[in-house]
């Protein structure tokens, strides 16, 4: 007799895998080698057989079409940043892509810095665009660059010149200077005394 079975649905795989990576329900086997590639991204159909447990009373059903939904692969890539000293205002460095030979594509910065790097930590986004976008996803990642602060230091040297003048004073000039100072002091005393005595007394302390 012909056995009853349900064709499996919802089977998935990733581009680059083989049919051996696709798990079939009990009783189903692929009619081609399990090492066969699942093919390009999209919906692909492969032939399978259904083998009942009771092969004495039930026949093996062949040529059963089973659809596998193949998803795009995500490239396993990374980037390297040149190990140099960065200062605020510096432009973004060229990205160094690290990827296996199986991938081909272009690395580029997503983050745009019109004024260059800022002082401190710069968290920047990059992107890998594979040449085969039909079977590979575009990968986005982040990189961190630390930039130092730009400082401007100006120094001014000031020279101070001291001129010393030596003058000779005779005895007569010294006596004349002393007399003048005494007379000036007396005048100051008299003027101060007169000022105090002529001020109104009301409102002032003695």
C-alpha cells in the first residue's frame, strides 16, 4: 500500500550550507547526496524519499518535492584601525578590512565627521558591502578611536633692564636739603594746626 505522509514545510538553510545541514522529519531522506549545496539564497526545491516504518506492507515513496528556504549568509568580517596617535580634528583613517578569501567587497565608514575626530573617545560605524549582495548580507559594525586634545602653548620672555645712577652730594647740598625739609615740616604743622582750630566744633569730636 502507499503510505500516508505529510510533506515537510518551513525548512530553512543558509547560503553556503549543504543538505546535510537541513533537518528532515523522520522517514524522509534526500534522494541526492547530503553534501549537495542548498544553492543560492531564495526558495530551492530538492527531491526526497519517504520510507515508512513498515516496508513489508507499504512502499517507499520517491520524488517528493521539498522546498528549502535559503537565507543570505552574514559575512564574518572585521576591521583594523591603524595603530597611530590621533588628535582631535584628524580625518578618519582608511579602514583595513579583515575577511576570509571567500568574501569580496568594500569597507567604508558610515559615520561622517565634518570637523574630523573629536577629543576623547570616538565611536564610529563602518560597513562592509559584499560584491554578491544576492547571497550575502551587508555587515555593519563599530570601531573606537581615541583622539588627544589639541593644546597651544605660547611663552613670552620679558627682559628687564635696571639702570643705576650714582650721584655725588656735597656737604653744603646735604645741609641745604635738611634745612628745606625742616622748614617744610614746620609749615605743614602750622597749616594742620590752623585747619583744626578753624573747623566748626559742632558735630566733631575734640
